[in-house]
C-alpha cells in the first residue's frame, strides 16, 4: 500500500502491527494511534506546531535526571496521573482513598522510630502526627510499613536542596501493635510544582498556576492488604480547590488544628482494603 491520504493513513499505520505483537500492546497502540491521528486531523496541526511539540517533549527529556522527573510532572499537571489512579483505585466505602505519587518519592528513606523527627534541623511550625493503620473492618494492623515525605515550610523537597543528595523531610515508619505510628515534623505549606522547565512554561502559556495545597505524602503497605499511596491535605489551605495536579479528595483533607502557636497536631486513620 502507498499513496496514503489524510484518512487512509490511519488504517495503514494500524495494519503494520503484526501477529508478533503482544495482545495488550496491540490494544493500547491501536487506540493510541487512532486517537493521535484523530487529534492531528481535528486540530489541523501544522508542521511548525508538530515540531514545536516534539521540541517540547525533547526538552522534557533533557530536564530529567535521578532527582527531577519532568514527564511525571507533565502527566500530573494534565490530570492523567489522577485519571489512571481513579481507574486503578476506585473509591470504596470505609477505605482510605488514594492520590498521586508525585515526582518526589525516593527509595531507601531514613528509618524513623515512632516518636521520631521527620524534619531534623528544619525550622518552622512543628506538628505532631498521630495516625493509625487499620483494616477496612477497623481492626488495627501491626507492622505496616509507612513511607512519608513532604516539602519544607518554604516549599522545597530534600532533592531540591543543596546538591540534592541529603535525605530529609522523609522517612519510613512501622506501625505498633495497636496500629499506631507517630512522629513530629514541620507543618507542610502550599508549594509550586517545579516550574522552571518546559512543564512550567506550558502551565504559564495555559494561564495556570503551579501551586499545590500543603500536604504530607503517605505510602502504606501491610501484608494481606492493598497498599495505598495517598496524601493528607491541610484543611483551610487556599489551593485545595485548584491543586495543580488535581489530587485533592475531601476524605484526605485533615484538620491540622490551629494555625496559631508554635505547635499543632493531626490525627488520621488509614484504612486498607483486604487483598482479594
Ligand atoms: Fe508533594
């Protein structure tokens, strides 16, 4: 086949996928090619615009290293990460809801004992975090693994500080016999997603702000249960209605107490669904 037209080229591209292709890859690529071709036809993309798009993706790639992930940022700010999460982790009654992982999770965080400090040496209002991990029926789960990470009060994660090698404002805890885990840290503040790269330029071009409401990240895992990757958002934060990555759910907004005074506290129960 040759002499393709604006319409016939889609079937031609789909027809090049052979029987050697994995069935799921065939399904995904067939849909992707169809939608991508339809997008080009619908918007009447010009060659200049197409090359601009390719240059944008190329720049996203050059911004990535082991501490900066521009493609996750792109996925998050376009709402795709939350869409994928909504399909994978539909809300269920009595189970803690999930939200985006975000680009700042790091492997091998410091081990923090219950009662420990997640943010040693970081100035700012302190908050005592007192949480519990339970099964969906309310039974406490001992020995759950909880990874927690957050930004500093001025809006930076550890990977954005200094040379980015130090681990701070993050840690791994284990729930006690009664399912509790507790630590102290600095009160998280609203912060902008990294906006000095191509994704930031795109947000500005679309007239959007890069802000996320203050939050702590949690990744809770326990044997016999489905893991949950989620946040606790600070009630009253002005950006709860316009989170740049669409991650806010009402059930994840927690009362961190009075904003006055040097110290505050929050309590939250993480309820995990039993594994099927
Ligand atoms: Fe975050």
